[in-house]
C-alpha cells in the first residue's frame, strides 16, 4: 500500500517519465511541490481525523477522482501567480502527478477508488484514529521501499535510454559527414 513516501516517489517518476524537463527532479522546491501534489488526494484522511476523529471517514471519496485531479491540477499550475516561490509546473504535469496517486491506490491496494465521482463513490471502511495514521505515515514508510526502488530504477532507465539515443544519433551524424 503506497504511503506518503511511496506516492511521492511515484509522482516524481510520473513527472520524470512523462515530461522532458529532467532538471525539475534535481531542484528541491520542485521535488517538494511534486511530493505534495502526489499526496494531495489523501487530504481526506486529515479531514476525517479533524472532523470525525476517524481518518477513514471521508477516505477514498471525492478527492480520489479525476474531477479532483483536474481542479487541483488547474489550481496548482497557477499557484505560482500568487507566490513566486511556488514552482511553475504546467497543468498537464500537475494533473498527471495527482492522477498518479489514484492509479497507485487503484493498482496497489485492494480498496476501490472513486475515479468517476460524482457518478460513483467508494468510501473506505473501518476506523483509523490519529495514532493509527501517525504510525502508518511515520513508522510504516519502510513498506514503500519496493515502490521507491522501482521508481528510482525507472528514472535511471529513462536517462540511460536518452543517453543511448543521443549516442546513436551522434554516431549517425558523424557517419553522414
Ligand atoms: Zn489515497
């Protein structure tokens, strides 16, 4: 089950693989921004804890939908206009990073995701108090090691493929001269 670190790694890999600008993942403000976006749908856990004392009360509902990813993607891609310290990522990148959270929850967990809310909604069941969530986020992070390593390997492979392509292109050009 992806936890905040796992979702952050998946978000970073999504940005890295889908978009050309590699320098993004070497700047800490961008890394932090991507990590926040990749975890944004789980703000419903915090809302559940604050309003009901149960992190599962609103979990996997509207914030785990394409509509949410679309709206938040739009807001996030324009947030730099309010404060220049906020990194500038285009709408598609923000949308895809938030969407990566839904995909990870859908493929890596057994509980349903409300992809097409308001047409469908699947709330999480059971109870998760402050202690459960705290333990999961701060002490359970090691469970995501496999996800983090996989994302790292994907990012390294992408760079290797680009290097090989550049090399092949350079050789072809020098052969033509
Ligand atoms: Zn989630």
